[in-house]
């Protein structure tokens, strides 16, 4: 680990030197690439410096204890020694986490698909609640929302909604949200006051660039149709909605939220690239089934991951056995505690794999 840390420090110093060179300053693409690399290396180097300072503190304290006769000074040295040993242990663990292989998709925007599952209208209303939850979480992080397609049920719910969240690091936070979300509550349509269980599925996919997934347009079939809706000026009066069928995979994508057919086509292609990329990721995961089982799930749409229980005001994430009695704040976008716990559990599992 420490050889790698020394290499990281050397590379960090090289990057700083390169950034000061006139030809780099005049090459915007290269400059941006180096700035990104500097931002990734800086926290590792800073933590390594803290670690080395704590190690030096241990040596200094031991030297004082060896040479000093004054009891007050010896007591201070003992306290300093204990603190430095504690810091070294903590910094070692933090450095291990910082050196874990980074998911190449972590900095990307995400495409989110939410679909109503079992439960009829109540499932569609729950899908709408999840959509609002992620929108508010995005607002808290100053990320932007761009709706790509929606299919309402007429009473404020969504049979399906697809949208993009644009923001640095969006995938790193939201990738753990893929799976089946379950709600337990009394539906507004329930006259007998009985608690019902409904579900919605969430899929989180990184936005994919053209160069990452090439699509042969000869494999695609485009159909245009008139956008549907609940009325009002947003409903199109021309055939601007687009249905894209990718023949080899059978994937069908519809986009109708833009008034421009060209914009809807562009959004449909973005969703198709993300879905094809997700299929490739799933194949790679299946090849490492044992490894995947020991980690927090990040992509299986069929996995039941979380329950929102309204009568008890609790949210339970089943993967990490986390239960929080703060449903109101979570459903209003306060997801930090849940997501931070999932990230910590994933890091712990990866560290355990390395240690073994």
C-alpha cells in the first residue's frame, strides 16, 4: 500500500508541474483532464501527509519518553503517543478506502427509470412519491432534473417515468437505489382502513457517451406518434413523440416530453445507450457472481431493497439491515443517512475482500 501511496504522491507532483506549463494552459482539453486527475489525487496525498505526521508524532513521543526525566513532560508524551497511535490506525483505514478501485461511472449523470409494480393505482402513486423523493434529493445536491418520458395514470401517479439527473457524482450516490422498493400504507382509495403493500421498481443507469456504446442505426426502428397527456398546452398537436425499437436486443424506448421530434429522438437514444450499457454490466457481474454476492447490490432490478412503512413511520433497507424511524424526512429527499450507510457497507465489503 505504501509503495502505491508514494507513487501517487509522485504523480500528484508531476500533475502540478504539468499544470504550470504554458502549452498545457493553452490546451483546454489537456488542462481539464489534468485538473480532474489533480482533484482525484489530492485527497489521497493530503491523507497520506496526515498519516506521516502521525507516524512522526509516535517517534517523537517515544524519544521523549526515552530521554525525558520530568514526569509532567512524560505524561504529555504518553498522551501524545496514544493519540498518534489512534490517528495512525484511523488514517490507515481511510487510506485503504481512498485507494479502492474507483467505479469509472461514479462521476457520470444518471438516467432513472421508475415503474409501478404490484398494487394498481396505489403502486403508481408510490412511483410518483419515489420520483418526488429523488427530485428533492437532487435539488439538495444542486443537480438538475430532465424528464425524458412519463406515463401517468390520471390520478397523480406514474405507471412509468424516465428522467435524467445531471450532476457531478450523481451515479456514485444513486447507484445503490436500483431494485424493488416496497410501500406499506393505507391507500386513499381504501375505505376499510386496511394496510396494503405495493411495489415500484427503480433502475439507475449511468449516462453513456456515443463512443462507449456504438449503436448501428440500421438496427433501430423509429415510430412517431402524437404525445398523450391529461390536457393543457403541453399536449402536442403534432406527431412529435418517438418510439425507438432496438431490434437485436428487443429494447423499446418511448420519449414524448419534448415538443420537438428531434429532441425526443435524441433522448430516446440516450436511454437506449444506457440500457445496452446496463446489459453489458449485468453480464460482467454475472461472471463474478461470488464476488457480487458479497457486496451491496447496485443493479439488480428484481432485488427487494427497501420498505417504506407509513403506519410505523420507518424505512428499512434490507441489504444492510438498516432501519430508520424518519420516513417523512426520507420521502422528502433526505436520503443522505441511507446512502452514506450503503456506501460505508460497500466499502467495508470491498476491504474485507482485499484483506482475504
